[in-house]
C-alpha cells in the first residue's frame, strides 16, 4: 500500500505551501497597516519570505500568472524589510544596550532614536501606500486565483518524493560553494582550517573587510533553511538537526551584521560617535567578538567534508529515518578490498 508521502505529488506539495503562506501574509495585512505591534510586520514578512521560497523551489512545476511570480513577491518583501530593519535597530538599541549606558550616552542615544523614529515614519507611509496600492492588490489577486484554480507545469503530477531531491540538492550545493565559508580560514595540505588564533584587532579588520560576503552568506543560509523546512516533512526528521543548526548560524551571522549596521547608523547621526559613546561601542565590539567565536564553530562544522556529504546523502534518501539512512549508506559503501578507482 502506498504511503501518504508516496502519493503526494509535487503539485499538491506546492499548492499546499503557497496556499498556507499566502493566507499567513493576508492575515497580517490589516495589523501591519494599523501599526500597533512590530511583531505583525515581522510575521507578514516571514510569510512573504516563505511564500517566495515556495515559489522558487517549486517553480519548475508551476504555471503562475506573471503578477504572482517571485519578482513581485520579492519587491513587496524588500519594502517591508526596510521597515523591519528600523524596528530591529530601535528595539536592539532600546532593549539590549540602553540599560547599560551612562547618562551622557543615554542622551546621545535619545538623539539617535528620535532620528530613527522620523525615518521609520517616512518608510511606514511607503509601506502603507504599497499595501493599499494596485501592485500589491494584483499580487494578492493573482495568487488567490491560482490557489482557487491552480495550473501546473508538466512535472507537477509526479510523486513529490521522486522530484524533491533534484530540486533541493542543487540549492544546498550552491550554499557549500559560497565564498563566505572561506573567510578567516587557512589552507593546509588536508584542506581548509578555521583560524582560531586571530586577535580581536585582526578579527575586526576581517569583519570590516569581508562583512558584505558574510552578510551574503547569511542570506543564503536563510534561503536554504526555508527551503529545507518546506520539504522537511517528507524526510521524516533527517533534516531537523541541520535546519536548527542553520537557524542558529543565521542568528549568529545576524549578530555580526547588526553590530556593524548599528555602528554605521549611529555614526551617521552622532558626530565622532565612537568617542562620544565609548560604552556603547565597547558593548557592540564585545557582542561582535562573541558572535565571531560562535560563527567559527559553525564554520568548522560545515567545512568538514563529511558533514557536507552527510547532508547531501540525507537529501537523496527522502522518506527514510536517520537510522535507516545510515544503515543504507553503510550497506552501499564498498569494502576496503573492493573499492575500485576513485
């Protein structure tokens, strides 16, 4: 008897995901317009990112109207992202750093937060105009119509477990090829090794120089995490550990990025900010260095060729438990006396 996993088609999987995340986006539209709680904006943006991921991953099996395709979703997400970035900056400064600042730095911070509030007001107006405008309305209508009467590409009727590995594995391989993994490494005859001996000065210089590369890696990690989560039910738990690890790594790289962004944001508002707010900049540096140490642990884990191969094999063995995957891999491995040529 065929299992539910085996009878789920690629089209069914895509339809379920798009319908789910479109509903999430729609549920938060009015709360975002009301601007009563920043969490509403965050949840709407998460829904948009997941919707965009579903459209990207399943694109080969979909026939979406132009107004509902990935570029249209991405454009809305970027506009909401601009507002969300300001919310994160504000909450981070107020909740994480402000309580530890002396009075004179509190006054400087008040100037920064006032400037931020003005900037947020302007961008909120743009977000409201977007969500109440024709372009967003067309996106909603296009995807809503598609969910009601979906149209598919030729491979959509195929069982999902036959197609998904071919869709997801290239995405993970692109992650492995990202140059961000190489930041702060040393070449050895056996391969790349993480350089744990960098001083704080050298670390700061490296982060300053390679910050855009690390930020790009963070975005790629986030995309892959969403992509794996999208299909994780088909893998019966074998992807859960990597999804959690990628999530934690994304947060750590985010802390690296946030410290740099905060310093630059404050520097644009406060003259000679580092001299006027030494406590704050020391706290930013401390958090940056802690994040760097955490990042090196994840970096070392995924620079290990065995870890990368483990995830590749897990993606190929769809629907098998972790134990079954290991057993099957061991059974298929050639013996030492019968390896053949590499």
